C-alpha cells in the first residue's frame, strides 16, 4: 500500500495521515490570531478609558447641578422681608450685586460655596465665578472645568438668574 502511494503523483504532495499542520500554516494562523487579539485589546482599552471619563464627567456635572440647585434655593430664601431694613434700599438699587454678595458671604445665611470635586490629580477641576450682567438685575454664575476627555479642553456652564426679591422692589418703589 505504501508503494502505491509513492507512485501516485498527487499522493506524493499530500502529507501522510496524522502528521498535523506544517510550520507555515501554524505561523499564518498565529499571525492572524495575534492581529485579532491586538484589535480586541485596543477596543477593550478604549472602552475602559471611555468609562473612566464618563464617570469623571458625571461627577463634575452632578457637582455643578447640585450647586445650581443650592443657589436657586438660596435665591428663593432671599426675600425683601428677610433683609434688614437698612439693606433693602441698596438691594433694590442693584439686586444682582446684592445676590452676588450674599452668595459669596462665607458664613452667611444664604452663602453657597463653590462645588468641590476631587479630580484625578487631587485638585478641584471646577472653578466658579459670580458676576453682575450688563443687563440690570441679572446675576451670572459661570462654572469652568477641564473636560476629562483630553480632546475637548475647557468647558463652561452658565447660569443667569434674576434675584427673586427684585420683583417686590419694583412694586414697592
């Protein structure tokens, strides 16, 4: 039987039964497997990085949102009746400035500190500024932060608020 196999020109080029794969076939299969594994590793690393950025962004956005809620609550508490009589006139002249001063007055009844989030480097990535607008009676609160995604850079959130008590000033003037 072995003699017949050697005489057949097609059978001479086929590996004998049970010999397995050739070195070239193993190298090609290994190379393909390596390329697939590298692709899967890259996708996995991007997914993990994206998840971390999403968590960091959610923390920053939640801190800003909570701070905005606290400012709105403080504004609701600040009524003309809650102010000392001697401050009412000054508050009605420039309501935006009065609200700004009350929000920034540490230890005051309606003071709202800036949001604090521990960043990756241990620093607070959020800065807040409170300004008077060019439009009378509008207080502008601006939040600046570095986006967790390095490709985005700095971001800004702006809140414009009309002090609640100023409508009473107009009625009582």
